[in-house]
């Protein structure tokens, strides 16, 4: 099973004793959840994440090893930035 696939809970980062500046307990979205939220197919989503779509900003990603996770707030901000262009 892929780490980003079904059955894998993405990490939840929050403020802890060693981590004073995190995402306030926000659940990170998996790649599949982020694609669903943006309603993009896998190939187009990969191009958006890598910044290869002309006229669109690069989508922020939290890279943990080979796994990619996405903060819901970053996706919302990305949508607003894309609307401005």
C-alpha cells in the first residue's frame, strides 16, 4: 500500500514542547485528498505542484520523505493567488 493511499493517516502537526511554530493542529491532506479538493486529475495536479503550469503559482507542499502532504489553508491561499493572476 502506498503511504499516501487509503488507510494511511497523514500526520497532524500542532504546537508541542519541541514545536512552537506549527499549524495549530491542522490535519494535513494527502495527495489524493488535495486532488479531490481541487478537482484535478493526477497528471495536471503533478504539474501544478511542481510549478510547470504557466500563469499559476506553485502549490505549497509538505514533503516528508517521498510523501507529499498539503495544508488546507495553503490550498485556500493558493486558490486566491491563482484568481489574482
